[in-house]
C-alpha cells in the first residue's frame, strides 16, 4: 500500500478546503470500500481526510414531512431508526440486506452512495478496465460477467452498482445534499449517477471537490407499504444478483401510486419508469405486475452468460408487488 497522510476534519468547510488543496486527497468515512481499494492498489490517495466527527450524524424530520439523513450516519444506525422503519421500511430492509453487522456499524450513508463496483476486472490492477484506466478495454464483455448488467450498459463497461441502500433511496426519490468551496448544492438521486456511456470512469454528477452532507427523503405515503427483496448466491453476506425496492398504494383494486427500482442490473440503481407507467391506474393483480415487468425488461440486453437475470427480475418484480398487495389488503 502506498504511504498516505491522515488528517481529521473539524468542520465541513475545513474538510472541503483540504480536498480542494490537493485533488489526490480522499474523504474517509467508515472506509469499508475505500480501504479495500487502497489495499488492492485501485485507489492510491496521498492523504485521507477523516470526516467521521463532522456534525452530519443526525436523522431528522423535515418540515414537509420527510426525513433528512446525515452523511455520517452509519448503516446500522439508519436501519435501526424507528422513523425509517415505520415510514420507509424498504430502506431499512435494504440496509440490513447489504452487509454484515460489523460492516454496517462502520459504513456511512455518504460512503455507501459512492462505493465502487465489485467487478473482478476493476479490482484487479493487472487487468484492463475502462472504469479504472479509461480506454484500456472491458474484458468482462467477453469474460466473466454472470453477475453483470442487463440494462443501460455499453461496450465500454458492463459492471453493476453494488449498493442495496441506493436502490431503495432511488425508489423514494431521495435528494443528495453536498458542499463545495462555492457553497451547497443538491442532486436528485435519479441524476446523481451518470449513464455509463463511453465514460465509465465518470460515475456521479457530483462537482469536483464536493462532500456529501446528507440525503433527504421526501414525504411518500406509499413508502409505508414498501419492501426490499434481494436475491444472492448465498444467504449470508453477499452482493445481489438482482434486487427490487417497491412501494405500492392500492385503492378499490386499482394501483394509485407505485415506486419501483431495480438493483444489480445496471451501472446505477435502475428506476423502473416504464413499469411504473404500466402499473399506475391499472387493476392490481398478477397479470398487471407481469406486464409491468415485461415493459421494463424489453430494454434488457443480456450478455451470453447473464440472460438468467431477465427471468429472475421478472419473477422478482411480480413476487414483491404481489406480497405488497396482499399485505395492504390485510
């Protein structure tokens, strides 16, 4: 591992200034992804700025009736918070599905949003990777890709985003707050992650030198009846091969509101807009749920060894929506 400096930030403006003074600096939250990448040689910062003692560790109700979540809240604290569990249960479920207890007690909300892909070619510095070295190629296209993207990929990168938490936040229209040397800013999570296109090394729309300060969840009544379902290759700590975050509001047998996001199918959490259009105003039932899933997955472009994900995601969407409808009817 390359030698690096370490400094603890005492306030947000000071942390931003430290990063601005040296672009080879990285913010350190829980370090559950960054330190692994440093060990592998993927990340080689000259200095780490520890932000864990910044006053960004609160979960508060907003005047509009939503929740504001500080960036240094740990995943464990987020999943255990009573208002998160009551008003956005799919978010708590997603966080609990995301890692071991030890990791959840270290990992932070801001860091979770910025975690990098777990593609084996990305983390192996002896292999080419357009995300790590732009223009070097994407060996996953013709190599090992059974858990790679079926939506929104390109010839330049077929890796998937690993976060569970971000899938639920995407379904609930979360907004990311950040601070730069020029002042504060906000980004809807739907615009936070960039399409992979020909520049997979550009992952987010955050301005250079920005520090994430929090995430705001708008009031979403349908979110109280929500669920996160994750399919993985083993029941213990593992990344998803497919996941769904869904919220459903049914009245008089008709879908009045629905929120749907898919995980482990693209380079970013995938908001299932086409499926939501089919569902909204339609009769609740298995046929409608299947038609919605099919509408979303018509855009799927699986690789030779991950076509199973299309069937998996169709079945998963139908199963989760059916369970939510049955729960709402009780």
